[in-house]
C-alpha cells in the first residue's frame, strides 16, 4: 500500500501533490461557480436588480479566481497555495450563502415568475459546499481513508447526476416526448443508484470490502458513462438547434463536464483500489 507522503513545511502539513490537487480543484470548480452565477442571473426577473448585481459580482469574482489558478504552475510555493485556497474557500462560502438566500426567497414565494427551480438552486449550493469542503480538507492535509472517500464521493455525485437528469427532463419542451422519457429513465436509474450507495454507506465498515467497492464503482461507471453520452448528444442537438427546449447550451455543456469529472473520480478510485490490493 502506498502511503501519502506528509511533508512539514514551515509548520504547515502538506500532503504529496497538494499544489497539483488544489489547482485541479480550483480550475474545475471556479469555472462551475462562474457559470452558476450566470444561470442564476438568467433565471431572475427584470426587477430583481439587486440579485442580478450580486450574481454578476460572483461571476467576476470566480472569473478572476479561474484566471489566477490558470496562471499558477505546480511549482508554486505550497504556503502561497494554502493562502490562495483559503481565499477561494471564502468566495465559495459567499456564493453558497447567496444560493441559500435565493432558495429561501423562492420557497417563500417572494419571486413569483422567476425561472430557477428550487432543486436547481439547492443543487448548485451543494456543489459550492462540496468545493468549500474540498479546499478545507486540502489545507488541513486531512485525507479520508480510501474506502470512506469512495462511498462519500459516490453518494454526492450520484445525487448530482440524478438531479441533472431531472433538470434536463423538465427543461426540454414537453413535445420532445422521447427525449423527456429518456431523461426520466436516467432520473429513475440514478435515484436507485443513490439508494444503493446509501445502503452500502449504512453497512459500513463491514461493507467496505475490495470486491464490493470494486463492483460498486463498476456499476456506477456504466450508468454515468451512458448519462454522459446522453448529455453529449443533448448538447450537440441544442447547439445545432435541432430540438425544442429552454436549456442554455452552456448548461448542457456544464452538466456534461460534471459527469466527466465524476468518471475521472471513479477511475482514480479504481486505480487506487487495485494498487491497495497488490
Ligand atoms: Fe454545476
Ligand atoms: Fe451540477
């Protein structure tokens, strides 16, 4: 079993690959947060000027963070990386609070006629919270044991995928009956996978055997791959204006990228599990 090297750097506990992992998370999620700001803004009403302004501020904040993350290399000083992580974590906490505030307004019926589903706003707030927590974990140098990480990440991402299928199904024009049906099937499939993942979680630690975890990853990979392909097709059809929907092309691409991210995470876990087994 390979142990993660813990380096002590000027009193900071830094795990091996700290800078690389931090930059990877920030580059991916800051773009996602930037796009969430755009989706929120598009769903507000013309009179929601204050909220539109707040959404625009978050858009620019995450755009800057994204650009800065791309300007750094893996050679950057870990203490500098740690400071940047804290700064980004604050921004993620800020957008999380904004999303929850918007959710509160919608659920109290204070924004009649606005176009963001409550589940979508909750969903994007969960993604902000995930990002915030990842940065905290990285800065504290705390890595979850592999078996725990496998279950936790899958529970999180399977629900995200189930939500995506629901959003696609609801934002397609109702006259696109076949595509709506396909989206509904994906939604059912992923709801089942979420329950399966929670069952495995409740059977911890006895359920954390290599064959069970391996099978769990295999099964999830099959469903995520087909959802990813469905999203890719939907994205192309939307971009070419071949189907009727109110899905923004960027939203289609956004959900596609999140599925790709989940697949990479599954593959990374699979490799680690094999490594641990040898
Ligand atoms: Fe997202
Ligand atoms: Fe998402």
